[in-house]
């Protein structure tokens, strides 16, 4: 599996580590989550900063053999619904590593998949400012 990382704007660092270590760490964590949730991980993961408060993770070739069968049966919407159910049922698992590695709380978590192109998935994390001390997206998920 290929992993790529893009430094954050302005060379931001978390916990004294370089931002490339942060993005590589997030990529590794997302791959592990996919393997645990779906039984196989993506073949490529790339994490990037999209401005000072947003982290994007692109994961390629994420479909399982059963999901590929759903695509062949033209069950794209059903496949998207199932994937979204699993991903939003595990908000804590997705957000916790991002919070740990960036040192910031997640404000919003947005997940998507394009079933037409071998399950290219995107995980987007909007972060609160460093000084924010209120609840994170994890606490909203646990309500």
C-alpha cells in the first residue's frame, strides 16, 4: 500500500513532531480503521492539510469483494448507504487518532465514497482552533 503525506500550511506541528509525521500517522491510522471495519484496507492513502483547520484523507481501492459484487449488480446507492452507516457509527474511531496526532479537537467529520471508481473514499476532518476547550465531534457522536 502506498501512503503519501502533505505538510500542513505554515509548517504547523503537533506534539513537537513535524507535520509530515502527523499526516503520515493519520494515513496509517485510517488504513488500520478500514482494515478493521471492512476486512481490507485501501491500496493507497494520502493525507493533506486543506488550510489551517482542515485535514483530508483520500483512500483508493477500498471496496471489498462483496462490495465489488454490489457494484456489478448496479447497487451503488445501497453500497453507499451501508458504508456511510458503518463510518458514522464509528465516529470515535475515525476522530480519535486525528485529535491525538494533531493535538486539536475535531469540529466536524465528513465521510464519502464514490462507488463508480473502485471505492475512492474521502474522510474530511474540520478542526477547532488549538485553544478551544469545548466538546469535540466525538462527544456529539456519543450522545
